[in-house]
C-alpha cells in the first residue's frame, strides 16, 4: 500500500495550483453528503475544508511541487470560508464537497501566482490548541475532509489506492479512523501538520484493505 496508508507523498500535476482538470477519474468518495453539509454551521464547514486544504498543501510539499509557495501564500491569507462558497452550488451532488473546493481554488488563488516567498514547507494552519478544543464531531469533520482529499489526489497516481480507501471507508467507516486517531493523539508531535499525524492512523484503520 502506498501514499495515504503510510505518508501522503504524492500529488498529480492535474491538481497543481491553477489546474483545470478536475473531472473525476472514477466516482468520488463522498463521506460528506449535501444533507449533512446543509446541517453544518459555517464554522464546521470550514473545519471540513481545513482537512482538505491541509492535506493538499502537505501533498504539494511532499511531492515538491513548484506551486507550493503560491498555494501557501493564498491559503494563509484568504479566509477559509471563501473555499467553501461553491460547494454543491451547481447541484453536482454526485461529486464530493472536496472536489468543489479544488475547483474553486484556482480562481480564489489566481492573483497569488508568482507571489510566494519560496517557502518549501507544508501547510500548517490547525494547531494543537484548536484541535484540543474541537468536539469529537468537529475532529471527525476534519478527518472527512482529509480522507476525501486523499482519495481525489491518490486516484490521479494509482487507481488501485482510491479503491482500497473507498472499500475501507465502506467497510469500517470514518468511525474506525477516529477511534485510531483518538488513541494516538496523545502522542502527536505538533511540530508537524495534522495530515502527517493522521495518515498513520488511517493506515492502521485500513490495514485489512491493502
């Protein structure tokens, strides 16, 4: 098993900042549904988006994509609520919420191309203090955004990996992932972004789906 089941060291060029190729290769993994989304407060929708954006930023870093610095500049400066403004806005409910976030990002970040300071580091927005104050439901929302983003990014590299991830989520559910995360969060090294810390938990939760 590669990528998300160890560390998320991949990102396809089609998901680089400014990319327009966002059509699903295969049906999306939709842990978040339109009905669930509609029932969330904006602050909880933002938590979901943070899970997706931090994974994306970490993948850009891990794959050493040149777009990383511009991406960091944009996501750090723009309000996160901007990235959720188009989620299911056009009724494409067969696609995931994260795919709509990805589609919106090139427009939101267009003015940041070429403005990055050259930073070569992962996106690190969510800190220990915020995570500790999250409810279990809010932590689960972050993990859902993380997993949906991993599914979309991984499918552009190896079609087998998203299938394994999808089968895992159908088999054990995000609840199994969260049980593993809650067990391991006591030893999280918060010098690293949360995607780095959650990835091993996902690997353990999905170990029977390799």
